[in-house]
């Protein structure tokens, strides 16, 4: 019995291999016809039984519409699928094309990638397609390289060197001539620029443009992450120099042009380690019985002028980047942490939205104006939270009233259909060398929500002010923060998936009803083992928020008009908004929409890169943290299922690792993409998204930012 199974197994492997080789012959000879004898000769198959088997396979490919029979026993590839463009993606060691038209992904055999690398824009020739199989093709042209600089580890020998790349980017390392090494040594991380890749050469040729330092050293690794995403990791000296000679310039002449609010109680609330304070709040009771709430924002564009080198650098960066252990500011520190930062007991130039509201947080009047302010107190979120919880502390009247008004605003927002995505964030306690010593979770408390609510209100007010002008007036070009409605298919798939955990979700009807159902779900999963998984999938079923001059409202916040006005120290779009507000307040004409749309697109792209880099730095620290815990056992939840393995997120610290499919050796497992699970062929055991498992930490690979687990 055992022999027989062995034979069928080997026939199956042979059949698969033979089929692949036959397909390759036809794909490489598009106009030629072949019979089974010619194919057998090309494949060096001599045994008669195997030649008969090849004939059989040709007829199978005929049934699958891959081949057409030109005359009896003579076959040719079925007509082509034509050309298609898209972006290169890699899954494990396999290469795919993600088509621009949103169609099905196309498999690209390794020999047919034509030197295309991860994220390159390419043109692909589609092969004839077999029924029920993934479409296949070959890269015929690289339309646009996604980047020409790469980060890796140097491997230097006597006469030449290589930059060893992560195989997600390419399986071909970069050859570096000895005179292009820039002093780099074996084992160091470096940034290399691609110089050439000849069509028949196995390896591209490059030159070192920067040596980052020794592998494993914290600064080296953080700079490597930034360089990997094409983000700057140092400030040009010319820009630093231009900033350092700037003066705060709070002259009597400047103050005279502004509303002077320095006598009103004003405070900032920020994270413990923040140095760039963009925003402050002020509060006082007016004689008319209303509350005056001031949302004061650093007047960055007063200092950063169009066409200056500081402006150019800010536009290129478009955002500050927040890695686990550092901030890479959009503006030089003299501005971001000095002149512009709303530090306590210092006069500052600000751009403010000043509200008059009643006890029910209903706005009776607002002004958008240039102001001068002076913060009386710098609170950390923890300090403000303590005042809210105990009712005691500095400026308690102001803080408690702000908190009360914010809670009313928040309640109204959710009644209108806003969604509460309060994700728990993973944070690390880090020692002086950058090594993570513990993990903690950052949660949104009332102090965070109070600040958030007034920032949302200011952003919404500014966007509505420009986007919805008075009767008979046309809205001028503006920068909006937009968030599209969820894709119905994604939402339905999500609703279907959470059913197996016993949750229901309304996916159609009025926005407020759907949002309320999503909020109910997010409440219900709090504290449950599947919380993080369901929150993550809920976010994935939503569209991404982006910047645009074409307003479509913000679905997640349930606002018809929304922008970003409140963080100009760390976001370029907020600087754009400040400039437009000032221009239009002075009666200026509408700006060119397509030019500003390009700035919006660039800002959205850079925001995405910054977010990817932040995630990569968290991933790196998670792997570093777990590398001291090899062999230890943890409880977790299956957080991802792919054809190459299952991802597990540990309950205790939210670190994620993978169990490779090859290590599941009790059966032969196949991937069921419809149901997010791996299923064993013989014993039908299932590993499904959301299942609880106990795992042992097997390996921690810092180079790949990858943890390997085994089932315990």
C-alpha cells in the first residue's frame, strides 16, 4: 500500500513538472506548432510510456483552452491575452503583477521578470490562459522603476563586492566594483544606487552612495528603514543654516496686525516626549454668557515662505516621520521645536479658529484669524487626564469645562454617523542604546479625546468656511481631507467573516445606521481575544483617507467638509491650507486646481510611505524584543493566512510572527482564500483567521524583521 502511494505522489510531481515544461515551450514559441514527438525530443524524454503521457497532457491543455489543434496531433498556443500594465508585487519568493485596471493578479515566472523589481511599473504580455488557473505573463518593458537606490548588507571580497538585498525586493544582489565602495566594509549596511542592469546579466551593477554603519546598531537600522522607503534620514546643512538665522519676529508692528489673545488662559496638551507643540486651546466665559473657545495653531507659513529652500524641503518631505525611537521632522528643529512650537510662557504667532458656543456646545459664531498667544501651561496627556479624573489641578476650571464641551461634540458626531476607530497602539520602553526593554499599549483616554474633538471642529469649520461659501458664490479651490464610502464587496466580505465569531454587521441603508452598527461591533469586541484582528480587518474594509482638491466629504468622521489645518509643523497639507485661507481672506483669486491636486497626491503618497516606515520600525523592535525570548511559549490568535503559512499575533504583547506551511508537517495543507484558512487534505484540520493557538518562538531574523513560530 505504501509503495502505491509513493508512485502516485511521484507521478503527480512529474505531471506538474512536465505540464510546466510543456507550457514554457509553447509560451516561448508563440507562432510555432508542435506534436508530442517534437515536445518529447525538446524535453529529452525517450521512454515510450512517458511520450504517450506527454501526448495525453497536450490533449488536457487542449481541453483547458490553453492550446488549439491546428491539424491532427499538431498544437499551437491559443490566441494571446494581449498586453497589460501594472505594478510588481512579491509574495514570498513569487512575483506577481497587480494590474492597473484592478483585474486579477498575474503570475510572472522568475525567468520572465525581465529584471523588474518590487513596486516597479511594468508592461506585461499575457500568456494563453488555462481554465481555472491564475493568469500568467512575462514582463516586456519596465515603464518606471519605483526607485533606483537600495538598502542592504555589504559582502566585500578582495576584488569586488555585493550588496545583499532582501529577497522581497529581488533575488539578485547588486554587484559593486571595488572603486565604487566608498569605504564600506563587509557586514555594514549601505545605500546603493543602481547604475546598470544589462539584459543578459544576472546581477545589476551599482555604487555605494552612503555607508549607514554596522548591521544591528540601532542608528544604522533606523536610518536603513528610512532609506528603504526613500525617506530622508538627515537634514541638508544648507536648510538647517537657513532656519538657524530666523528670528521669531514678534514686533509691535506684527502684533498690531493680529488679535492679541495673550491675556486669556491658554494651554497645550501633548504626549510626554513631544517637543513640537502645533496646537493650543484657550477658554474664557464672555459677558454675553457664551464660552469663547480658541483653537490656536502655530503660524508656520508666516516663517516658511514660498520658494525658499526651507519650503522646498518641507514640500519634498510633506510630513514628519515618527519611528519607534525618534521623530524625523518635516521642518528644521530651530523652527519645529523652537520658533513655531507653542512652548509655555513664550509669545507666539498663531492662526486661530475662535468659537463662541453655548453650554450645549452649539456654535453661535466663529472667526478665523491671525493671533498672538502665550501658553500658560504645558500639560502631558497623563497630567490633563488626572485633572479630568480627580477634578483637581492647575487650570482645572478650564480643563474640566473643555472636557465637558468636547464630550457633547463627540456624542453629536457619533449620532451623525462617525466611526470610532480608537486603535490600541503598541509602544516600547526603550533604553539609551535603543534596545526595547518592555512593551506597553497606548490607549485613547478623555484627555486625548478632548484635544481631538476641538482639532476636528477647527478642521471641519475651516473646510466648510471655504467649501460652502454664501449664496450665489462659487467655492474656490481648496485642500480637503477626504474619505470615501467603504467598498460594498469588502464590507460584505467582512460582515461574512465576523459572523463566525457570532457578530452581525449592517452593510446597507443610511450611513448613520451602518456606522452605528460598525461602532456597536467595535464596542462588542473590546477586551476579546479577537479584538485586534477584527479592528484591523474593519479598517482594511474601509477606504483610505487622502488629500484632494475634489471634495467628497469624510465618511469615517461623518463630515461633509473636512481638511487638515491643525498640524502645520508636521504636515505640509496644513501649510497649504493656511496659505489658501490667508490668500482668500485677502480677496485673492482661486488657485489652479490641477497644480494643487499634484501637491495633494504627493502629500498622500508621502504620508503612506511615512506610515509604512513607522510600521517597519515597530516590526523591527518587536523582533528585537522577542529575540531574547527564543524557546518561550505564548498564547496567540491567527491574524493572517497565506499560501506560505499562518501569521500569529501574541496576545500578551501584540508581536506578530509566522508559522511556515512547511512546518505544519502532520498533513499536506492547502490555502482556501475564500474562507481565510489552511485545510489539511487527509485529516481536514483547519487553521482559520481568528483561531486561538499556542506557539513557541523559534527564530528571530532582524534582517528580515521576521519572527518564526512553531506550534507548541
